C-alpha cells in the first residue's frame, strides 16, 4: 500500500531556471513496480513546444532503468487536450473508469 512518504511534488525548470511544470507523483502505486501521476501542469507560455513530452519521456526512461513496469494516470473524460497529450506520449486507455458525482476519470497506463 502506498504511504505518505511515497507522494512527491516534482518541479521542472528550463535552462534559464524558470519554473515550467509541476507533477504530483505517487511512487509504488497501484503496485510496487508502478507509479501514478496525479497531475501534470505546464506553464501556459511553454505549452506546445515539446517540453512536456520531453519531461514525460525522460521520467519514463528513468523509471524503466529502475525496474518499474508501468505508469498510471487519469484524466477527466471529455478533456480533449489531456487525452491528446497522454495518447501522444504512449499512454493507452485501460478501460477502467472512476465515476464521481461531477465527472468520470479515464484511467491510462504506459508500459515501461
């Protein structure tokens, strides 16, 4: 089971040391050899330049080198920008859905 010490907030900076992105990351969830991205937000001014994809690619390469099997995340159904970004970054729909009173979360994985 995941523990509070397994949750991280990761900040990403460009070469000029400007803050460009933040990620909520849970290690060893939902399994020991996986992790979960709770959210990933980019500074609007740097969106569309490949920086987010580069961050995700480097994270995946690093986690693969440590022996992780996959990364899981969810996006709100109907959010086409999120869906497009994660699909472009090799995440696939698991078929799992988490339903809340206000929205449905589409669960995706990327195998490492």
